[in-house]
C-alpha cells in the first residue's frame, strides 16, 4: 500500500483527500514508477479545487508530471532502475498522475532523465520548464536571435515565466518581464530580466497595431495581454503562446499578422511528440543555469498540497512548487 491524493465524486460534488491505495488500483500501463518528486502546477490546482473541469474520469490521482525510478517495466525502452521524467499526455486529467508514491503509465510517455539533472532538479523544471523550453525552441526556429531585439515574457514570476527568463538570459537575450506582482522585480532580475513591465500596461484597450517594442515573446496569459503583445511585436517577430490564465479569448485583429508578418506560434506541451520532448529535455540539461533553480523552487510537503492548491490559483505562489514524495530514490 502507498499514499496518494485521490479525487472522486460523491453525487454531483467532487471530493479530494489522501488515501492508501495499492498497485491494483493504478491504471493500465507497461511501466511502474516509484515517484521521487512531483509538482503542483496550475492545472493541478484547478483539478484539486474543482475550479475547472480538468478531471475527466473518477477516481483519479492528480499530478501532471513527476520524476522517479522505474520499478517494473514491460516496455523495451525502459528497465528497472532507470531514472525517468513524465510531462503531460493527459496524466493528472484522464490517467492517474504523479501526486502519489507510485504511478503506472505507458512507457511511450516517459523520457529518460538526461545526465546532469537530478530527480529534484527535473521537477523544479517540471512541465512548466519543459514548456518554457518548447517556447524558446519555437522562437529560435523562427530566427528570433539575441541580436533581433528585446523579447517579452508575460506571467514572468510564474513557473513557465521563471524558467523562460533563465533560459533566454543564458543565451544572451534582453528580456522584458511582465508581472502584476509588486515586489518581484529583484527576483525577476536575478533570473535574467533586463526590464520590468507592469502588467497593467498590457491590460488596456487593444489597438490593431501599437508601437513596435519586441522582437518576440513568450506568453502564458492569453486574452487581452496576448493581444497587446502581438500589437507591439516588431516586423517578422514571433510570439510563442502556451497559456490561458486570463482567458481563452483573443481580442486581436489580423493587423499584426498581415501588416507586420508576425507569427503566433502555439505551444502544446501535453501531446507534444516524443522526439521534440527529448530535444527539449536535452537542451534543458545543457542550457539552464541550475544555480538559478534554487531561486525558483518552493518546496512543500506532500501533506501540504491540498492547502497550497488554492493559493497557487490566487497567484500567491512564486516560481515552481516542488513536492518530495520519495526523495531518497
């Protein structure tokens, strides 16, 4: 038996709590993993609090990512003792995830943890950091180099934003960090921000085009802020969009796209093909200044997850929330 957070239904109401379960209660899969670390992501917060219909089937253990050690494997690419990481693939939504001491998943969903990264560091990076790397790769693919000009990162004090700042800074980019949190300027500058943009500057009425400010951007917010970022993106710029914290709408126009040749690159980290995942994790192992991870990470006990979930949704948590589950692995 082992400990897990379980979300279930009682009538029309969602209930969530800590339970002792066994391997027989885990979903189907060809690899059984002893979970070393997991995280608390925005999507996990929504699932645990029931604030959005994230959970697709009940009962289910949340946790969209985890790192750990293979206990048993019937998959040809993995054997007992391998260090692995998982992000997405519907885990924590329709397949029980990482907020448990064990997880059973499909081996096709796993990535071997690159040399040079510890199991804890993998979860300080987590889905948020892996998504940030996919965004950086999209900007590079579009030719947005450091000499192209300043790059903007919205939601900069959050998980994706924090890692994006560190990654871009390591490559020599000038970065405008957008945040609505007073007092975070020093933190953002330690991660590599060269300027701070108050969020309210991008919350006003959207014009079809604004003064050109940024060569590119990484947006985790969506809605009006993304629209204003697009309007202020330079000719032939690119904005990688990976989040919708402010909403799914986009009150923009075609003007940035047909008058300035701006590209809006959609980033999906959940169903991203495995070769791209492996490339992203390989780059994270080489490009990320691991010393900056300590400034990003807030570690909480497994028993504190349910209490922390609403705080995360309220924007009261900085950076990455790491949860040691079996840290001795």
